C-alpha cells in the first residue's frame, strides 16, 4: 500500500515509495491557462479634459477602449474556491508638442471592472513607459466568465496623442515591442 512499481523500460522493475508533500491536497493547482498577444491597441487624441471617473464593478463604459486580441471571451470556473490570475503587460507612448498623457487600464470580468492601474507618460515626443498589471481575483462563481482588458485616457492635452499597445513612432518602438501580452491562469483545489 502506498508503493508504486517503477521501471526503466522493461528492465529492473522496483517498488518505490510514493509520498505527496504535506499540504499538497489542501492547495490550489493550475486547471486552465491562456496566453495571448496583439499589436492592436488604443489611441487617444488630446482633448485637454479629464476622463470620466471609474469604480470597482462598474460596467465597461463607452469611453474605455478594449485592447482586442488579448481578451478571453469564455473561461470556465469549476470549483467555488478559486483564484483567477491575470497578468497584462503593454506600452503607453505619447507624441506631440506637449508630449504628455495620463491614462487608466483595467481588467473587466463579465464586463465589470475588477482591477485597474493608472499611469502617466511625459517627455519628448515618442516617450513611452511600460505598464504591468497583475491581478488575482478570488472566488469567482462556478460557471462561464469572460475577461477584457481596456484602457481610457485620464488627461491628454490638446496637441498630444496617447497610444496604448501600439506604436506611434516606429523609430523608437516597433509594433511588436509596443504590443500587449496577457496571461490568464485559473487555480482551483485539486479535490
């Protein structure tokens, strides 16, 4: 009991003790994952006005632009205890005479905002910064869900253009370097 037979091919079978580490059956294991990337992004021409405020669980507003290509239209949760980890990395770039722009990017589960980060890019035309979001969302309901990554301008002055996930100045960043990548991992109990 508790031993397994092990062999190197057909030769020399032996009995081996099989032990799981303590706590293994009490933890979470990876039950699904998805990796995606895109060079299709969002562009915001400067209006000189602030963006709309946003709050947790709000519906995806029309002023936010989905970064298509990294979203997951359906993923399935099978156990009530779970963690959905979503990691997104993208680039925000600004061009123009004032060359500044602030933005917010968020993770929407079932079209409701669950996680957001803000940023600002400022400097010479073509300046950029990397934005990384790493969200762990606990205990989504059992069933099918969707995930979207979307961004909005907060304040982009007239004369500036802010892009997220796409290159404006390919002399500074290629389309691939400015793109967006996303990883979705679902962790659930083994039992």
